[in-house]
């Protein structure tokens, strides 16, 4: 188990850890200063986690009750330091942001020898949305995830991997996707002994969550939690991709439906007894398209170009931990419309693929003179910030969002032209 995720044959080691740490601290400090208002604002979802820290999971409805590790750590900080819960949320949030920043900068330095790439990556619209609030678990989860990647990379034994994976399950139920990706990567890369601790950590995490939330109130629809999570997928898909919102009789604040249908009595879906369809709202699919085009700038295009040109080499040479970054990050990115209505947050869950794997592929497989790097960084910033500036004028206006999408499409076309001109390291495209 000690060398399941070795990288020595793929990237050489580098030095100067102090410069990496200082750069990471600076980035974390800048993000904290720039976004302090939003980071310290308690929004509607944050109220669940605040209440979780106050009362414990047995008093909070599912599925929020199952995300208890982050709020309970906040409560522990409050008990030890005698600070109020708000300040304790800030402390854990700042520590998480610092951990994430150091880990990402360190990995970028080792992969690309250009740790400064963290600046255009971190100081981007997607990070301001994804790192949106100290009251959410997103920052804490991302920090744990970054520690897991570092642990896999640094050839540690299975025990720290097991512990971090369990902690991830106690933070967010969607860790099941990460677990499945880990198992798939271990199988494909012939590291099948690794499947056992991953499966054990997954089962333990699910069991502990089930036990801790056994007396928690049901969700707002009074459904079984697994049924609720499963039905969210088509509900969110129709809304975010087609602009068709499904009406339920359990909704309080929602547009009046065009028509409703009573459900048969034998179909037990908690308090849901009728469904319907609301009027078509084009703002939802337009927002989804806008976020896919802008959230990670030109990185998705560069990933597509890398995989289309070098997929055989990448698959043969890529160590398992890097394959995990690509697989988990790309799937998280693509399934964003299925997760909920906070798309600008959820799309940020794809950061492992675009903040880490894409720079690694660019450094490994392309000839990148300094002027090419500068052009790509400039396009990255323009493709993210200019459409976002237009979008921010009125996020609920169809003409405004459509203008932002058109601007993003033009910038992506310019980026695609630039990327296609990049030469491979060996002068040949490997397909």
C-alpha cells in the first residue's frame, strides 16, 4: 500500500517550500479581504449549518443533518476558545482556505514549476462563488480533498487515506462519487488492493452518518432521504437544462403551475400528493450555459485538446492520483446541472481537474514559451471576468445573460484558436 500512487516517474521533485507557503498565504489573504462580506454573510443554507452547530444533527432536517462534521468542529472550536459560533466559523473557514491554498500552490509547483498559476486560478469568479461562505462546508471539504490528493501523491500508507475519506463522508454525502472514482482508478491502474480500504472507509462513513442522523427530522417533503436525493436529479436536470420547473404541492414559494396531476395513492412520496409543470423559464438554461463557458475560463478547452491529442500517452503515463483528479473533477463539472439550484457553487466542485490536472497536462505535453503562457493566462482572465462583469449587471435578465453568453462564446473561440496553435513537446500529436 505504501506506493500505490507514486509520481516519481512522471514529475521530478522541486525545492523552495517557503516561497510556496508565502505565495499561498498571500492568495488566501487576498481572497479573504476581497470576499470578506460574502464569506461572513449567513445565507439561507448557512442557517442549517449554524443551527447544526448550535443544536446538533438530531434537531436538523435531512439531508443537512448528515453534513455534521464541519459544524461540530466549529462547535468544538467555540467550546475550547469561548468564542461565539460566528467567529468559530470564521476561524475554521480561514484555516480551510489557507490549507487549500497551500496544497494547490504546492501541487502546482511540483507539476508545472510555476506556482504563480494559483493567482489567475484562485482570483477568479468561480472561486468567489465556490468559496462563498464560511458557514458552508465547501471550503472545509475542498481542504480535506486537497489533503487527500497530497496523501495519495506522497506515497503514504492507507491509514491517512482511510481517515480523510471517512471525514469527507461525514462532511458531504456526495463523497460517494469520489469513492467510486477512487475504486475505478484503482481497478483500471491495477492497484486493486487499494479497493478494500476505500470501500471500508465508504461503508464506515455511510454507517456513521446513518447512525448520527437516525433521529433527525425528515426533509421538507417528508420523503425517505435516499428517495429524496434520487428524485432531485431529474428535478434539477429539467430546471437547469430545459428551463422547466417541476411543481410540487409541498412548495410554498414557487411560480403557479400550468397544470397539476394528482399522484396515485399507492405511490408513497412523503407529503407530495400532486405534481405539475411551471411556465418555461429560459433564464435557467442560459445561466447553466454561461457557467459552463466561463467558470474555469479556457481550462476546459485545454483539457479537451489535451485528451483529444494525447489520450493514449496520458492514460499510459498518468499516475493514478492524477487520473483521479481528472476523473473526479470532470465528472463533478459535468453533473453540475443535476445537483441543485446553486450552480455557481456546485460547478466549482470541478476544481481538481481544471486547477491541477490541466496545468499538469499543459506543462507535460505542450511546448510553452513564455509568450504562449502569457497569452493563455490573459485569455483565462478575459474569458472569466469580462462575461462575468456583464452577467453581474442583472443575473435574472434574459437579454443580459444572453449577452454574457455571446461574449463568452467569442472569447472561447479565440482561446480555441490559440490552443490549436500550441505545439506538442515531441512535435507530434498522439492519438
